[in-house]
């Protein structure tokens, strides 16, 4: 579940999920839900993988969203679905991520832009385990 909230000249996302991989999947969906108004119309004809090395959990979420935004900015790739695996590093170095993504290239004739997301910010960035699972807060610069 993703809930959006206004934040000065930015938009915040409060993301909740029962499990950590789902939190990252919902965060991706939330990001692209800000970028594209009709995310349900995005196909899954292109597939790619992404791997991030271990780091503290908040920074892993930041880098995950930053990488997805970079791929949109550079190649106009929109993610419509993803499967994420988040694994704690055995040496205490944090958490790593492996993701299989599907989506397609932005098509202005079919995809309606909603917001221009300029950057993911560190402001109020948080990932916490709760009694019901996991919750994250991310502020994006629009």
C-alpha cells in the first residue's frame, strides 16, 4: 500500500507492506504511480534485472528508487511489475537487493505523464519494522 502526502514543493510516499520485499515492490509501484497517471496501462513486454550490493536498509531503498528513476530518465523505462529479493548480508554490512523487473518504454500516445520526479531525497527517509510488517517514508522532489 502506498499513501501520498504533500510536502512543501515535494511529494511524500508512506509505504506499508507485510514483508520487506513487498515494501520495495510497493515503493517502485508508488514511484511510477507518481510519474505515470495510468500505470495499469503499462505493459510488461521488456524484462531486465537489477542488483544492489549490501548497505543500510534506508540507503538500499533510496538507491533502489534512485536507480529506477535513472532508468526512466535515461531510457524512458516504466516498471509495471517487479519481484524483489532483499537479503541481510552475513557480515553485518547491511542488506542487498536483487530484482527482476518488467515494463515498457514510455509511449506518449498511451501513457499519461502525471508528475516530473526530479530526485529521490534523503529528507525524512525511513524504513522501520512494525508489528504489522514494514513501513517506509520517502520524499521525492517534483
